C-alpha cells in the first residue's frame, strides 16, 4: 500500500516538475523574442500628449524594431508645452544608429489603433544628445484636425459671401480702366526708351569719331 502511494506521489511530482520546466522554457523563449536578456540603453523623450501610448509599445527606427517603451510618467513641471516623459529601452546593438539627427514621433498601427514610437533619420543637422531629454512629436489629434477643417470651411464660406456681394460689372469696368492705363503707361515708357536708345547711339558715334581723331593726331581739326 505504501509502495503504491510512493509511486503515485512520484508520478505527481514528475508532472509538477515537468509543468514548471515547461513554464520556464516558455518564459525564456518569450523573453528572448522580446529581448529581455539583450543589453539596452535608455533614451528620454518628452511629449505634450502621448495619445494612448502604453508601456511595452514597440520602438522602431526606419521600420525596424529597436526596443520598447519602458516607462511613462508626468514631468514635475511643464517644459515648453511638454508634460509627459517617456523612457525608451533601446537595444545596445543599435546605439550607432542613434548617433544621427533623429525625430521621435508617436504613430498609430493596425486597425485597433495601437500606438508606437517611430524614429526617423533626418539628413543633415546636428546629432541628438542621448544624455539629454529629447523633444518628441505628438501624435496627430483627429479632434484638432476637425477644428482646423471647421475653421477653414467657415473662412471659405465667408470669402464666398464677400465675393458674391461684389458688383461684378463695376469690378469689370475698374479692371478695364486699369488695363488701359497700364497700356498707356507702357507705350509712354517704350517711347522714352526709344529716345534714350537713339541718344545713346548718337553719343556713341560722336565718342568713336573723337577717339579716331585722337588716334590720327588731328583732333582739333574737327572744330
């Protein structure tokens, strides 16, 4: 009886041990895929509004996943319109790529609207200083866009009303008179230009004759 109980306990212990081992293997595999064991460095980025960005969201450089969002917190004081600090955990193997002029934007991915940090490389300019907080670019706010379109539509409507209230016949007459005045002015300018050109030609001929007399040594015979 005791032997049977020992065998049962042994089998149960083996199952438990196997289950724990599978869990450890699973966690190690997930951790490897997520880069938990890979060395990282941190980048501090400041935003005014993160638009629903959460910890663990991917960080991508030119479309390549280079890390994840490690921490999100509020700043003690608002700085240049920015009130949220985001810590990015970036794999150390990509540190060379961060020695450039970079822009940190929050973008939306997929049909569920998941947020991520997308980093773009700018040509020229100064390289970013990883030791200092970096000013990021806030995500596009649909409500703000709606306000902008609303204001633009209202302005367009006001412009249309203003145009419709103008007497088109009177406007045409004014434009016609203006065109005639411009044509007359252009004709006068052309006449003055022709006179100046004629005077220039005569002056040039006189100077050429004087130069020729000087060369021949009989300048005073002209007078």
